[in-house]
C-alpha cells in the first residue's frame, strides 16, 4: 500500500502524484531562483502530507509559521530559547512525533545557522526508540550547507555542514527524510545535493545552475534551455517518488499563505508634495524621543515543551478514536492541564522505580535518560521540562532514598546539595540520608554501588576528595572504625559511624 499525494498537474491537466513512502526513502531536492515558486511548492507538499507523516520545517524567513493556523504544527521561535532548550525541544519533537516549524527570522544569519545546526543534530542523535519517520524540510538550504565558507565562521560552517550531511546521507536509517530547497545549486554543497534521488527544478538563468539541473534531470545541453523558460509555479520533476522520466509540473493551490509583501502593483497615494512632506515630518522629533516598545515576552521553553507533549497526547487520542481531521484537533489551551504537584509525584515515581532496578547505577546516564523518557511516554507522564542534567540530579535523589524522608528534612538536604559537584552527588546524598535517619553510614560496598563502581579503594579516595572540598569531615578511630560528619546537617544528627 502506498500513500499518494497530488502535487500539481502536467501540461495536459493530468494530476502528478508523489509517493510519500518512496519520498521518505529517497529524499528531495528543489531548486529555483527567487520568485520561481519554490516556497509555494514546499507549502503544497507540506499541506498535502500533513495528515500522513510528521514534519519538521527549518524556516529562516518565518514563511511557514501559518501552517500552525490550519494544521497541528507548533511554532518554535529560535530567538527565544537557549542552546540547551533548542536541543531539548528537538528531542521532544522526535519523542512525541509532533510537527513543528523552527522559525529563525528573528536571528542574525550566523545565529540562524548555529540554531538550525543544533536542532538538526539533536534530531539526528535521538534515541533509537524515537526513530519515527519524519519529513525534514530545509528552506534556503544554501545557507545551511554552503559550498564555500564565504564570510561564515569556520566552526559554524563545519557545524552546519555536518548536520546537513548527516540529515541527507545518514538520516534515512533514523527515519529522517531530507527535503532541501535552494536558490542556486552552485552554492549548495555537492555531498548534500548528491544524496537526493528526487528533483523538482524551477526557473533559473545562470548557465552553471542550468547545467547542473540538466545533469541531474538527465537532459542534454539543448534541452537545458527549457529550465530558463519555466513560468512561476512550474517545475520539472524526476525521481522514483515522482516520475521515472522528466515531467513538467504546475504546482497546485495551497490553503495557507506566507508573510511576503504584495507582489502586484498598487496605486500610489494621491496627495501633493507638500502634504506628503508634512506627513513624513509631522511630530518626528517627539516620535524619535519615545523609547522603543519592549519586544513581546518569549514563550518559555517549559510551556512550549508542554504544548508539544499535549499535542502528542491529542494525536494519540485522535488516532485511537479513528479521527484524522486536523481541523478537529483542539488547541493545547483548550485542554485541562495536569496539576504540577501531580506531575512531580508521577515523575518521582518513575525515577524511583528506575533507580530501584538492579544494576541501574552502573548504567550510563544516556541509557538511563532514554529509559526514563520511554517510561514517561508509556505512562503519559509529561517530562519535557526535565533535561539530562536535571534527570541526573533527580536520579541521585531517588537512588539515595531522599523521597522517603519528611519534607522539611528533604528540603534541607536538597538545598545543601545545590553546592555539591555532580560527580560526588550520589555518595554525598547517601551519607546525608543516613544522617537524617540517625542510622549508621553506608559501608564502602554500598557507597560503591551508589557511585556506580565496584572498587572500594576508589570510594576511600572519593571520601578524601569530599573532605578536601569541605563537604564532610572524616575521623578515624583507634578501633578501626570511622566517623563521618556531613557539614551542614549537624543539627539533625551529629555524625554517622562506620565500623
């Protein structure tokens, strides 16, 4: 069974279809000069496949944000988030299979490139259990995969070229199908363009671009002149997902629109020169003296991640009920949010269960985090606001049994732990919990288990290191025992003893 969408019509008015499953396996390259209808083509493709496959749009000009008005897309404002938030959002996008538009129009060019590279890399590095099929559309791809460095910093060029190469060369096995659109093939890195097996070539005038387009379409030099004569919205298509022979395509209508300025002629205002001059200079000094209005507050990353999680729940519920119409989906604001305390309790339960499993402390943080994300998704627990760093701290709390203590004591230990380095947090918490319980300190074997090692000598060196940092005080006894004082918890219980 194949999923076919109609992209447009040929010269005889017959529909030209694109096989979406084949497109996922073979990728697509779109070329066309400015004004050739390239963005219109991408919009038609996105609208027609919106109900069939997840979509991720890298949008440097903010042209595709209107998709959120008619479909399930969520707009991510690249200028409103930090590096870690962008990476976390990309992971949640893959986990929850939500279609998004990464809007970069509020960033400078180099920042656009860095933001897109981080986002694409995080999509590519998602855990194996999140390798769901997705179309990744990159508009103005010559910016993100330049054939030459130009004025771009070398580290930024390497970062973005690596991300685009991974998308086009290795993304298929991870479910990522790249669709790249460029104004000029000559400006696009060859190793990125060469991985596409489907082509839609629009109007172009430069000989070097026409020749490259003709070579990709299997046309001779004389036939390449057709590319120069193409009208706006007309493309030549070729590829296993489109046609085995070059075919002319007139792209069909779209439902949504971009934010481009009006392209037609408009009548000029009818006024005399004096009146127009008065309009320009009236109260000019007063207006210039006014402070610039503050920008609208950005949507917090936590709220955006919650919206992604909510949208994923909507889609899952709709799928179970057999509904597939995008317009029937309610917005995240229409849903009744889960109480924060309920979310915290559910997260704590998941992490405690994970920490209680045999051998869990010996696993890598990345493996534990993937297991945590998968369990949260299976149990419907929102976890988008928990990044890797926060997860490691929560896991250390759970492994030490901090959740079993009374709330005031727990708050005291959590406050003290804020100043504890992450590499010694787990054994520190184990000692602190023992102090709070008034019990004997955990022996070296237990500390080794919490620390994720099987070497008692390493634990002895660890205790010396923690003492040098001022976290604990160790007093050796003549009988061979050891007393450990946890600094800051003396009022709870003076010390814990180790025989």
